[in-house]
């Protein structure tokens, strides 16, 4: 299958590589920054395109993998293509592509970094399509690159994406906060890595609600007070701490 990508970021880089590994021909890559398109194109033996309007109109599949706010803008330039057009966003409705003949969604639920290799077979891929034929096409492609393919409509996908933000993005922000707190006291972040790993491993075998620990669950008022005193010079973190503590109390006490 001939596949072209609109976008050259983290998702596009990993997905293009996975599709290439399955024998698909990555035809063209376009990006807002041509140098980025060229870098990805070189990796997957594709052609970098300077102007999206110069895209080959006869690819079998066009994958839009740009920021959510940019999808509406770039899809307008794909009206004349003959193939299936999909976006990879978890938070964007399928109908943003409704002016195109055949369209859909192929959302990989994972955190991607260009420099971090991962096995795409373990990445859940959520699909949705405008018609049964397009859905079957996406099923076939998704099952080639992933062992975990789900048919999920736009509304459920938005909820899934929201939950992923809590489970991944917000959690990683907490790691960053922890790192900065330790840095102020000249403590190496490595000391927290076993704790982070154990917490993540517990969530693989049990429901998160069953494994919650900490001073808020125990009702350790003095410890909570001491923590807030340590954050007295940082109202932003103090507010976050209090909000999360109250949330835990309401659900576990």
C-alpha cells in the first residue's frame, strides 16, 4: 500500500516506521518544517514534499499526524485525493474530515518520543471510519502493526484521551515536580525510580483504586501539614498538593 504522511512528529515517525517494517511504501512526507519532513523521509525511503498542494493525489492512505489545532487547516488541501484520509488524534472528532470522500481515525494510544524506540505491536490502536469499507481497510492495516486494535467512536475516544492525559501527561508532570523538589535539596532523582517503577507495576496487576497509599489515605494530618509548610513559598504547588490530597481523602477515607 502507498501511504503518505502529513506531519513528521513523534507519532508520524513511529507509525511510518512500523508501516514501513510491514512492507508498506511510504510515498511522501509533508511537514510545516521541510527539514523535519526530509529527516523522516530519509528514514523511511520516502520523498519530502515542500508544498502540501503538490502531494501525490493517488496514494492509498493519507495519515494526518499534526497538532489537533492544525487538522482542520491541512485537511482542506486533501479534498482531491483518491485514497483514504485519516487523522491520528485522540481528542478530535472524526467528522472534522467529513468533507473528504473516505475518511477515518487511527489513534495510537501511547506516549511517543523520536529517540525512544518501542515495539509498536504493543501499542493499542483505536480506529473509526466513515463507512464499512474504510473501516475494514483500517482494521487490516492496524492489525498489521499492532496486536491491540479497538473500534472506538469519537465520543468514547475523547474520554479515553482525557483519561490518558491524567494517566500519562499529568503523572509525568508530577515526576518533573518531584525532580525539582529533590534538586533543591541536592538529592538525586534516581532514588525515586524504584518507587515509580513499583507503582506502575502494581497498576499492571490491580486496579489503581486498590493500591492507593500515602498520608492522605492514612489520614496523617501532621505529615500533610508538614508537607504544606515545605511548600509555603510555592503557592502553585501548595494548591496542587491540597487539591490532590482532598481528592484522595474523598475517595479513600
